C-alpha cells in the first residue's frame, strides 16, 4: 500500500549535503517524491511509497548525513502525488 508524508527537518541541515544524501537514501529504499531547502533553514521533503520504506526514510531523517545536526523532525500525512522518482527541487 502506498502512503505519503511531508517531513520538515530542522537543525544544521543546510550546507551539509542533507538533500543529496536524502535523495540517495530515498532511491535506495525505493521511495519517490522530492526534497528542498526552505528559507527558514529547514529541509522539507515529500516521500511516498511502501509504508515500511517511507518509515525507514523518516527514521533516517532523524540523524541525516554525518555532518548534519538534526534538532527536530516533524511528520504529517500527505496526499499521494503519483511521483515516479525522487528529486531535489529548488
């Protein structure tokens, strides 16, 4: 069953390749959607796919890449968009 979530990650998450690593992890897990930097310094992502894979990506977001310092991960349900890949957006 396909599920979708929107995730906002705060802390030291910009300028540390968080988006690139998120894209790599999502692709490894078979999750589709997008990730982008927000003007408030957070990273926002939309992830959809198998429930276990999406949950695994959310769990990964709690630590991110080695140079990140995650303070909070806020998750909310989202509508499935039908995305076919995972991309970094502007």
